[in-house]
C-alpha cells in the first residue's frame, strides 16, 4: 500500500510539473516560431519570391515563343508537302492506284512517288 501511495505522489508531482511547464512555455512562447509568417513577411523571402516569379515568367515567355515557332514551322512543312504532292500528280508520275485512273500517267513505285515529290519541293 505504501508503495502504491508513493507511486501516486510521483505521478501527481509529474503531472503538476508538466502542466506548470506547459503554461510557462506557452506564456513565454519558448520554442515557437511561425515559419509560415516568417517566409511570407521576411524581406529576403519576398525578394526570393519576386526573383523566382521573374525567372518563371521569362521561362514561360520563351516556351510560348518556341511553341509559336514550332507551329509556324509545322504549317510551312505541311504546305510544302501538299504543294509537292499536287505538283507530282500534275506531272502524271504517280503510283498504280492513280495511274490506272489517269490518261497518259507514268506509273512509279511508292518510293519513286516520294522521289518525284522531293523533286517538286
């Protein structure tokens, strides 16, 4: 029984100390740093954020310009292919499926038709 009472006293003493130390630390705010506030309000953090934003905007502008150039180049290439195909058909050097439908056409292989298209580019 004595052993049990001693244990209860120790537990109660530890509880009181824990509550007292918690209240004391909370009152003095020992060990508390609001990192979110520091990162949002510090001048160095604001400068770093501004720099990251400017770098990101520059990268976005570069990507958009590259995309526009690629779209222009794709359209130009497609136009050249279509024009050369039309010129190859007008020259009457075509594959079997076209040759049988055209008067006076010269039949060439598929790779031969490709060569004729390249000649007309």
